[in-house]
């Protein structure tokens, strides 16, 4: 396997996690635009991408293969929790 093949494999491995993080962050900012007005999009994206990537790698290690439904479910849950923590955690909303 050449360098470009390895690079494409890595990019395709992380594409679902990064795509989910970008989509969930954008939809969160649109849906809760008043409550998340003071939270930067990049902050939310960073936390959600880190959580989705950790869940993806955890699923790869625990299940032995990528692309499993359980891994994708864990990515969705981890992304939602990261967005809730980064967007709403530690702040009082009324």
C-alpha cells in the first residue's frame, strides 16, 4: 500500500465521525440559536468531533472492525453528550 492509499484509508476512517460532528454542530446552532448564541461554532465542533472520533476508535478496538452499527450508535450518543456539555454545561438558562 502506497502513501496515498494509506492517506485515503485514514481519511475514510474518520469521515463519518467528522461528518456527524459538523452536521450535529450546525443543526444544534440552528435549532438552539438563542441559547447557543454565546458559544462559538468551533468550540462545539471541536468537542463533538473529539467525542465522535473517540467513540469511533473505541468501537474499532472493541469490535475489531469499523462500520458496525453499535459504533455508529455510540458516535451519535457521544456527539450529543459532547454538544450538550460544551453548549449548555455549567451555564444557567432560563
